[in-house]
C-alpha cells in the first residue's frame, strides 16, 4: 500500500504524531477518568484551585497519565519537569532538585516532577525523592502501570496519594476518534475521511483501551486509506492489514498478567468452564507461555479438585506432555481440554488444607521419634533393639485394617488433618474412613 497524495500533503505540514497533536491543552478537553475529574470530584477541585499534592497515577498505558500531569502544571502555573525511570538515575534527580530550588528561590514557582514508569526506580532512587517531597521542593507525580503497593516503597507511598486511572470505554474512544477526524487544526479534519462506526469499533477493540494506541493506529489508517473520488475510504480490508499484529500483549511480570491468571483460577474454582476458557484464550492471545498455564492447571488439579476427582491431575499432566510434544498451536487444545475438565470436576481442597495444617504442626513442634514398632529392622542388631516389634501387618487383619493402631509418634497426640468432602470420589473416601473409625471404636471397647 502507498499513502495517498492528500495525506502526503498533510504529512509535509505536520511532523508530530497524531497522538501528540491531539493531546488536550485544557482540562475540559480531557476525555475519560470522570471518577477523578468529574464535577466536584476532589482531584478536579484541587487542579482548578491550583492546590496540588504529590501523587501516583496507577493505570494501563494510554490512559492520560502524562497529559493529566501537564495540565496540572499549567493550571497551577508550575514548572514541569519529566524523567523516565528507565533512563534516569539519582544524578538526574539531583539536577532537577537543584533547578527546582533555584526556581522556588528566584520566582517562587513550584516544580512538578513527572516520573514515568516510577516503579522501575530502585529503593535508593525512590528514597532520593523523600526529603524534597516532604519539604515541598518537588510536587512528585509518578506514573506506573504496576500495583504501587507491590512496587513502591512504603515511605514514598505514605507521602503521596494514589489515583487509579481506568481504560477508556468504547464511548470515550469513539469520542476521541470523532475529535481527531473533525479537528482541522491538529487532527485529520482537512481530509475527507469516511470511517464507518462499525469499523471504528473494530479499531477500538484492537486498541484495547489505550488512547495513544488508538490515535497512532488511526493515523496509519488515514495514511493508507483508499482514495475514491472526493472521499478517503476506510475499509475492513485495510483494517485487517493494519491490525494484523497482536495488540493485546501484556507484561509477563506485570499486574495485568497476574490479574488474568487469578481470573482463570477463580473461574475454574467456580466451576465456570466458559469463563475459564475465556481467560485461557486471553492469556494465550496476550503472548503467555502455554506451558506456564498448563503448570498452573496441574497445581489447580491438586489444590482445588484433589481426591474429589483424581483423574483431573492425570489429565492436567497429560496436557503438559501433549503440548511439549506438539507445540503451539496444536498443543494448546490439550491445555484447553484440561482447563474445561478441572472447571467441571467436583471440587475439594481437603488435601490442600490438610497439607498446610500438618506443615504448621511439623514446623511448630520438635522432631518426634519414630515409634519403635514402625521402625525398619533390616539388621540383627536392630531386631535385638526391638525395631519393628509388635507391628501389626494390616493384610493379616480383618478388612486389611489394624483397628486402633497408632501410627503417630508416641509423644504426639493423634490428629485428624484430612477431612474429605462429600463430593465426587472423596465422598466414597469419607465413607471408608468412617467405617474404619467405627472399627477403632469397637476395638477400644
């Protein structure tokens, strides 16, 4: 495809990307985040009054974090400094602090320091802000896509307020497209672009709530749209070509990743095979290693299905083996099969709870001796010492069960850790254990 001539004329006049050109210059132009910027909301009042505080903007990419920080600086008549935590260090922070001190002394002007990807600063770099945030030298606005409670120091968090920014809704994205298509000064309004709304919604879905991505894609589409008579037509064929690259990637160590694996787990635990399949597909579509998901399904089969349906563990292990043999995409179907099976299976976390409880006991108490009758006696000396003496061989007892026998250490009270549920095969296990306990009681009468 070649850009049409009219678009080339526009490109000669404007070199800034569309997303940068369409950045709001007034708070009233800002689209979205109404939970923070709606009428009478505390953050909006603070911005309008020019009374700002240090804060953290937490939200997905392309939700307006940088734009909002710039608008705040302009409204408060403050200096705006920007650092990227990826490329900056303590030396850069000190340079900004020196300039901020100079500006405050000479012009009484406040300095807003916007730090992009603030979660990428290490502890020492985060600590470098603290005295200057405390004494008002800097108004820190940090932007992060990661959960601040995991990624930022408590000391820094205690000196800032966290605001959560949300992905743009479909209605808000349609508003952004309309504004870009009609704005003749900064947008594409000088071009007679015909972009049907149903195709706009496909673009919005591909942008995945990211306004910057949306406008970048819109600019590419405008460059390559087909010229027909006096119209520039956006077609479904063009959209397919532009959107062929997967746009819904997630950071495999990031918040979105762990949110989605959590949603998958909870859907399987909640016996919702359809929702479980959806989250599985979302993670595969996002670039997750299928074997990672397969391993999580194996864990789930033990933790949440357990003995209610032991076949779940077997199927989950088989799914791992199938994927290792077939690879992607063929092997992903076996994992999907395991996801559906464990979601539909009877649920029991009885083994999981029993294991955790017994581990607490083992860690809390000393190393009890193994009772003499349970010890192995492979040598003559051990037999002389009584190892294995008085051991009752269950196969020689009625029902292959040595009623009332104690298998715990002698100094430890007998405990019941495993409480099988009445669901699935575990219901049968529960009946068997109750039968054996009755035999214990009869033996002790």
